[in-house]
């Protein structure tokens, strides 16, 4: 005979676990959105050279990530559903970009309290911000600045290290896609920087010729390439 009382007790236990998992998921989603939002604001502050503000934001993000990890610790299937990885990746990107721009030590994933695949994805994505910074410097007339060459070298080093992670996509969370995009980003950036330096040298030569002939300086060249 079917034991209805026992069945209801079992269902109540399962329902309680589902309630707890659903609550943890909702809390994790809310925290992940905050992490992404603050990470975007931190990157914006870095581009504006507002480093103190960026550091404050990163400290806030670290606390949010810790809370998110704790809320989902008992439910690994929810934690690894994707949104935690995405938010941790954004945090890593902001923290790594700050260290590159300021010359501070590169943050360790354990210190950031994030998973290793998210960290590697964040390193790769940070190169997009490096490209943006180089283009901004070109627009400001700093085409041949030593900082641009150092930044491009950093992008190269990041790429060559990332491609050594020759593991299945399930291990690296699809890191190969990041490296494929990164390779194109580096080549475009190298081409843009080379073109801008060539234009700068040509303009300097024209200015010298105009000066010798007593003519007005040549008109400014075209804007820097789009991102």
C-alpha cells in the first residue's frame, strides 16, 4: 500500500531544498548584476585615470563576489550555470586592466576569489580595453608614445600565454574562443598603431619642409581608426 504520509514528507523535504536553491539563485543573480555594473564603472574610471575611484569600486566588487560565492556554495549546479562565471570574468577584467595601466602587481585569482577559467577569460577581455586605450592615445596625438608599444607588447604576451592552455572547452569554459578573438584584436591594433606612427612621421617631415619654405603648417590628418 502506498504510504501517502511518507510521500508527502519526502515532497516537503524536496520542496524545502528547491526553495532554498531558488532563493540562492535569485540572490546570486542580483549580486552578479551588481558585480557587472560596478566592473563597468571601474573600467570607465580607469580610462579616465580616476584610479582611486576604480580601487574603491574593486573593493566593493570583491565583497559582492565573496557574498555571491557564499550564497551559491551549497548549490554548485546553480553556481556553474553561467552567470557567476560571466560576472567574475568582468571583475577580473577590471582588476587586471587597472594593474596594467598603473604598473601595479597583477592580481591573483585566489586573491580575487574567482574561478580560474573566469580569470583567464578576464585577462583576454582586458586586451580589448588595452586596444581602446591605445586608440585614445592616438587620437590625443601620442601615436609614437613608448606607452603604446609597451601596451601592445603586453597584449602579445597575454595572447602567447593563453594559447598554451590547450585543454577541452569544458575545462577552460571555452577559452579558445577568447584567444581567437584576441589574435585579431592584436593584429588590428598593430596595424592601426603602425599607420598612425607613419602618419605622424609624414606630418613631421611635411612640417619641416613647410618651415624651410616659409609656408603654413600642413592641415591635420584624418582621425584615428575606429575601435
